[in-house]
C-alpha cells in the first residue's frame, strides 16, 4: 500500500513518506543534527486504529499538533507497551524516539496530523 495515510504492515511497507518507514539517512541525520526535541508522554492507549497518535506534550504546546500519524498502529502499540518513560518527538525528522535503554533507541517515523490542536490544550 502506498497511500500516504493508508494503514499498512510495517514489515512489508516500502513507502518512505512521513508516517511510514524510517530511512537510514533520516536516522543518521537525526542523530547528527537533531533539531528541537519535544518530550511527550505516550502509551499504547494513545494510538488509534486509524493510525492517529494523541500527543500529551510536557512543556509548551505552541506549534505542536494534537495528533501525529503512523502507518502501523498495532506495531507502535506493541512498542509502547514495552516502553518506559518519556518519548521524544523530533519534528525536523518526523520521528518518534523511544529509548529502550541507555544505548538503544527505537525510531518510529510519524507524520504531523493536519488537524490543528484544539483550543485550550
Ligand atoms: Zn507504510
């Protein structure tokens, strides 16, 4: 499936647009030149069946969308069930960084959702 907002299976997806697969250059550059990092609280309950991810931002919310999107909600839920602590959203690279331990970080490619944050959030 190559529709930009289609739900697909992470293991067979070959799409590189935001929300789909992480490209190795994207991963490498995101470590070299990270840009802003936004701390977010995420649990598997924040991931909806359509791939939308509700963001709970710690700190200023200006410029932060209410939701992000990923192509394989089941996989992200599984990762978040294993995950402890904060995640980081890296808007410059369309990545969520889930730190697994002191050395390993899982990168999940996410797209900003078009809906603006609801007032009062
Ligand atoms: Zn995909």
